[in-house]
C-alpha cells in the first residue's frame, strides 16, 4: 500500500464506523474538493448499496454558480438524497441579521442555518471534509468531535482517540462532527483527485474572470459584493484553492488549468489554502470562535 491507499483505507473505515455507531448521520457537502473527495470515499465504502446518510448543503445564497451547478449534477449522477438548508430562510425568519458594510458576508450566518438543519433532521453525526492542515483551530479537533446540545464545540471536552478507536457515545441532544480526511493535507487531496480522476467545479482551474482588489486579495466581482467607486473591475486569469461564499473567498492569480501543474503550484506556495479565506482574518481566533458557536 502506498500512502494514498493508507489514507483511503482509514477514511473508509471511519465512514463505516459512522454508519455503525450512529442512527441518523449526514454528510455535509459544500461542493468543494474536500467534500467531493468524501463522496468518492463514501462510494468506495458503501457501493453497490445506497449511502446510509443524505448529503446536506448549507446554501448561503452567495455561492459560486459553478459550485451549485456541479452539486446538482453530482447528486443526480449519484442518485442520493440532498437536503439543502437556506441562509435566506434564516434571514426571513429573523433568526439572523444580514451584515452591512463593504465587507459584509453571509458566511458567519450559516451557523444558525446549519444548527437548525441538524435539529430538524435529527442528525446525531455530521461528516465533514475539514483537515488539520487547514487552520490551527481545526488542528485541535478529534476525528469524532463532540458538540453539546447547543451545537457548541469545546476543545477541552474532546475525547482521546487511541489505536483508531472512535467513541461515538453521546447524550440526547448532542451530536458529533466526524472528519474522515482529518489526516490528509491539501496536496494529499489533489493527488487523490488525480489518481481517482475525480471531477471538480471549474473554479478550481485557471480561467479568466472579472475581479476586484479587496483587502489585498483578488475577489470575484459579483452582485453579492458591496462595491463602490473605489472598486475597479479588472480581468484576470485566476483560480480558487478553496470554494466558499463568494463574499469571503479570494482567488489566486494562476495560469494552471491542469492537475499536475496545480499540484506543483501548491507544493511551491508559501501561503496556506485558508489564506484565501477573508473570514479567517477577522481575528487571530476567528475560526475557533466560530466553531465554539456551532460552525462546521
């Protein structure tokens, strides 16, 4: 077995543990490369049977259109169930207030929508594609990461995980976030995508796009950005290393439109993947604060 075989085997074993230990699990699907990789791993874990869980997408309403188009095509190909929670519904119900100002984003608002979706679906485990190399708060996570009855994360309450033994026992109202590719890196994911010939949304590959410079980074010019006369739209050849809400996901200038070239570019990069996420720059502990509030 090479290292990708070992990572794959570990992830498949974790997915099967989830199916065995929990009554109503779900796979959180963003349409990004990590969650697409999880879907591929789920196919290897459970085919020719159906997935023992639905796919759940929290839609901010400000997603890249390429991502939504890819999501719908993939779900149709899989023949699996998709549940979508809409941030707009949370806004309409008065549960969250839309941000204002130049850097307004719906990214933080999706926590409420996620927790409501978990409650409505009675999900006791949510599988996600977070990796420990993404951001320092995520490095504190266990593979089975317990959330309390309010969906909150406390790093001090996490359980030890010894000899690949995962404890899914929870009290009523609690749930567990599960990270099968926690031990993977960004390069591991790309090498696996190459090996398995996994299709991705086009935004991951170099393309020409209208962008503006915002806080020192190139942002896709869109109707969702609060632009003013200071924002000058420029045509650039870019790609996205991570895909989230259009209002907080920055592009990198690149002409790499082939997987081998992208892998080489990433291996030489001095900036982390999450360095292109504006929401992580709000404060030194931005991600950890959001996770404590129930964020994925």
